[in-house]
C-alpha cells in the first residue's frame, strides 16, 4: 500500500473517514467507521483529517440579493428582494 509517512491510515480508509465526517459529527463518524470496518479511528483523528484538507472554494456566479431565515432553516436567492426574518418579523432590503 502507498501509505504516506505521516499517517497510519490507508488512503481508502482516509477517504471513508472524510466522507462519513462530512455527514455527521466527528464522534458519530468514529462510531460509524468502527461499525463498518472494525477499525477504531478516534473523533480527533477525523477532525485532523478534515482540517488538513485543502478544499477548492466554489466559484460564485451570481450575487446573493435575498436571504430568508425560517425557523432555523435558510434559503438564498439571487433575485432582488427582501430578507424577512421569521423570528422577529422584521424586513430588510438587501442591495
């Protein structure tokens, strides 16, 4: 296997850890990986794996001109409009 010097995980196991960590907490990811593979990978190792990645930032094609928050969920829109907070019923015009 082509395992770099600075790691004790195989490249495939590292990718599995990153994919699981993307969907759940580091603690849950550690439990899931142990359940799926039988290999114990601590939550701090999951966190280190994620933080040492260099992810490419997405390219923004349009400017966000409207944002609304409803009970903790958010929605962004590129239309000219109004930001309405469902929590305090205040209106904010953006741009």
